[in-house]
C-alpha cells in the first residue's frame, strides 16, 4: 500500500504500487522548495511519475521544472481559484495511454447525454453511512475492487475518514448494503471529490451510481459547497457516463496514474461548479 505522509507541512502520497509521488495538498510555506524535494524522492525510489494538484498561481514554477498540465478543476479553491493537475514523467513509455481505451472514451464523449434516469424501487434505500456500517462497507469494497490506492478494506481507516471530512453514502436493498460512494470534502475550501463508487455486480444496470452522486451533490450544496470533481477510471465507460449524464465537464486524462484493481490505470478528470 502506498503511504500518505507529510513533507514539510504539505501532504503527499507515494509508493511502488502507483509508482509515483502525488502532491495532494501544497502548504504555501513549502513552496517552491517542495518541487525539488518531491523530485529527489522520486529519483531515490525510482518512481516514474510525479503528480501535483496545486492552485494555478503556483503553476509557473512547476512548469519551469518540467511539469505539464494534464487536467484542471475551475473554481476548486472556494470558487475563486482553479486547481491544476500537473505531471512530470521520468519514463517516456508511461506518458502513453492505452489506445483502445482512449478511442472508446472518445466515442463516449461524442455520444448523446441522457437525463432519463429511472427512480430506485421501494426495495432500495439511500442514506448517509455511519461508523456502524463500516464492516458491511468493507465487504462491498472487497467484492468490487481487487486493490485500491487507499486502505478502504480497513474499517478503522473508514472510521477515521468519517471523523474527518469524508461523507460516505450507501444504497441498501432489503436492508443489505449494495452500493457505496464517498465525498472527500474540504470544508474550508468548499470542494469535494466524488469517489469510491462501488456497486455490487448483481445491482448494476439500476443507475445506482448516479443516484448516489446526486444525493451527495444535494447534501453538499445545502452546506455551501461550490465545486465537485472526480477522477474516474478511463477504462470504465459506465462510470464516466454517470458523470457526463449529470452535467460534469471533462478536462483531461491523467495518464497511467493510479494503481487500482491490480494495475496502474489512466484516470479522467470531471468537474461541476455550483
């Protein structure tokens, strides 16, 4: 499992599974020195990609060090400043996405958006999840994902996330948990990553993911959130279609970026502002 830790006051994730350094949260006092620090960390560990999510005002310094923009989220920081997803490759092969996956995704982007989403039937209930639900959550995650970039198979991790700023939502059928999603919230900056979508195979085709997404949006809008985004697997047309059908905008693909389901995959960035 890749580890999340502090570098100065900033938060990074790194490790051999995703084979990268990910600057998740840049603390202003660490700038610009952190650019060289994460480069050194990557070299020492042989990581082939560096990935940074930063306010746009810091981008010039990263570009001078060889970074390029792969995606962005407008209004990410409290609706007033954009977030750029900047990357640097230390292996030219890694910058090449899977051609077949990209072609399939391109066709999806050109397809018709549909708003015809059926309601969940009376056997399904959607609600906010609590620490009491974490054992059932782990069972669902284990059936959906072979591996994951964060320890979602650990009930204590899920409880810690709930106690911080992450809201988990679930769909139950006849009392059994069958679908999960989460909103990783930044309460001060009023943005949220819509993520951790997991629907049991037996429940697919019922549009459970889009019902979860809309429920999270409604909940967070009432709390004053201004920007929503996701990092969706390129190879999952259905998940990308969920966001496209819910008026999210595509801004780029993070190529060979994240270890999930047993391999490193490319991820698409979608966003929506209120």
